[in-house]
């Protein structure tokens, strides 16, 4: 009787494992599902939970198959291996064993959120002023021309090493000529025009830059001020991640999930054509075409004018440039926002540079972006921007 019950339990486990494996395949193939049964909403777009359940079921099935004594031996062995792995990760101090990149920001009453000062998070190092850059002093070095770069994730250098961001490449290029030049990266992922203005008013002017570069992406036209980001406390998060092995496993999974998200539902990344179709159907498609609510463009211009007033009060020159989305290249009908931004800059009397023609001049435009893994610019794309910015800056500051 006991043996029959034991066999029945194993059969039930086998069936559950097959069902959850089928569920995982369905989510991976379709990107997720949602339906209603008796008014109850049932949905799943995340592979993490089914994978954890399958792992647990396989573990139970394995232990039932080898007996209690062997199970105890395996558990003790796994515990010792885990201890050794934890010790090894602490000695090696691998970036992947540190807390996740998702928690590099903290709430800010002025900016909504900001980068956490003095944070080391994998390949991301934030200085004491809350910038992804080396340590800086507010005072400008004697005899140095200083540039302050502000912008969103493209300026921050999302998904590329700091040295490959366009601002750091620009700094190296300028210093190969008649230097010295000091280029500061004040880009923050997700920022838009109201935050650029707020940052310059509260902090940016203190660097006393000779020139301020504003890298604009089309979604910078969106967004209104909010008092403070709703977010968990980074220190609280860190207290839950004191085990390096836990961080290593979680970060490895997150990296794989992020890198291959185009295979599990992120249609805007599967290909340039699918991204173009996706954005065309969304409201941001109107923004690209220059056909969104005129009030959106008007707000942007008002904020830009206020930023220019702050810059003028501190004798800072300003250069605005546009970073194109990959779907805009070779598609003039999606470049209406380019024309509007140029007109805004002309009315405000500020120099403007559109990177779109330079990007379109590259034969393999796909190489300028990280598609299909991410829609941000690649090191090559950053290099093109740095080259064009250097050319314009040297025109503004003849040797």
C-alpha cells in the first residue's frame, strides 16, 4: 500500500513537471497570456515563477527517487558547495555578485529621483556628486575648458561601459588636440526636459562649465514634474542581498531575461521593422511625426528657454543635439520631431545639431544600436556622436 502511494506521488510530480514545462514554453513562445474564468483574471508574463516551481518539483522528485539517506548526503554536499561558492565570490568580488542595477537611484524632492552617490554597482560607478563619472570638484581646473553633458539614458551610457559613452569619447578626442578639456557626464536614465532644467538650476551651474551639451531623445518632450519617485529604499534592498551567491543567481537570471527579452514578448525589440510598427501604433508615434498635442512641444520650449536663462546668467554657452531612434533612420515621415526641435532651437537662439544625417550616412545602421537586445546606441553609435560634437565644438571654440 505504501509503495503504491509512493508511486502515485511520483506520477503526480511527473505530471505537474510536464504541465509547468508546457506553461514555460507557452510563455516563451507567446510572451505571456491573460484570460478570465468566472470573472477571475488569470495572467502570466513572467518566466521566473514557473521556472522556480519546476526547479522545486524536480528537486522533490529527485530526492524521492534516491531515498532519505542519499537525500541527506546531497543536501549536506550542496550546503558545503554553497559555502565555498559564497567565499569564492567574496574573494573574487565579481560585479555580478553585487546588488542589481535596478537600484542605482534614490528618491529626490527636486529631481524626482537621482543616482545614488558613491555607489558601485557592477560596471556602474557613481561619484560623490551622484554622476556616472570620476570624482569631480565644483571648481574648474585652471586653464581648462569644461563641458557639462546632460541628458537621459543615451547620455548616461546605458548598456555600454562608461569609457564608451559619447561624452567620454568626446573628452578623449578633444584632449588629443589643443587641450585640456574636462567633460562631465550628468546623464541620468529616464530624465527629460523638466529634470534637465531642475538639475542645471540646483547643481549643474556650480561646475562653472564653459559649454553645456543637451542630448535630446524624442521622448524628452514627454513628462511633467513630480515630487518624489515611489521606490524602495536602496539600503533596505541591500540588506536583503548580503549573500553574494543570491546576488549572483538573481543577477545572472535578470541578465539573461533582459538580454533575450525580444524572444519573450518585447515586440519593440524583435526587429527594426517590428519596433517601427509598434511605435507607430502607440502615442509616441505621433510625437515622432511632430503630430502630438502642440502643448507638449510648447512645454518643452518653455523649459528650454528657462534653462537658457540660467545658463546665460552664469555665462554658459549651450548646444542642443538630437539623438535619433533607429526607426527614424531612412524614414523622413518619422522625423517631424527633428524639424520641430530645430525650429524651437532657432527661436531660442541656441545652436542645434541633428545626428540623424550622420547616422544615416553609415552603411550598416544596425551597428549603431544594440538591437535586438536593446534600443540604445552601441559604442559605434556613441563614437559617431562624439565625432560630430567635436567638430561643432571646435567650430564654436576655434584654436
